[in-house]
C-alpha cells in the first residue's frame, strides 16, 4: 500500500469519529446542525468509498508509479456517489421528499455524472 494511503486512512478515521460523535451528542434541532452533520457524512462517505474504488482501479488498469493519480480518480468518483447518498438523506431530513425534488436532484446528479464522464482525468 502506498504511503499516502495511511494519511488518507487517518483523515477518514478522524472524520468517522467526528461524524459519530456529532450524531450521538448533538440533537438535530436546527438547520445548522443538520447541515454540518450532512457535510461530515459527505466527507466520511467520500473517503470510505474511495478505498475500494482505488483498489479496483489499480488492479484493473495496472498503473505503475501513478498511484496518487489513481487515488484522485477514485476520490472523484466516490465524492459523486457520496453526494447522491447525502443529497437523498438531506432531502429526507428537510422533508423535501416528493417527486419534483427527487427528479430535480437526480437531474443534477446525472448532469454531474455526464460532466465527469466527459472530462475524464
């Protein structure tokens, strides 16, 4: 495992601890506390999804010496998937769960997906 992965794992562990502590100690009674929790959740899920994607990409494409670039690519895709999960949870948390908002959110997500596919790094 490359040496930069240890730093990424450490940051992910810190974000996971902060997210769990925020969830257990802070009540979701205000807009700010819900948004901060969703932001922590986005960061935690982004790092969490980036590790399996990194190992899939490194094994699939056989990059030698480009581990940081592959990790950035996997982090980019994991942020997209974490944004989908966090966005859906945000819509549910703010009671905006209806067909119109879900359609608009999925349209935004598909636009981001197409933009990432078009601009491959």
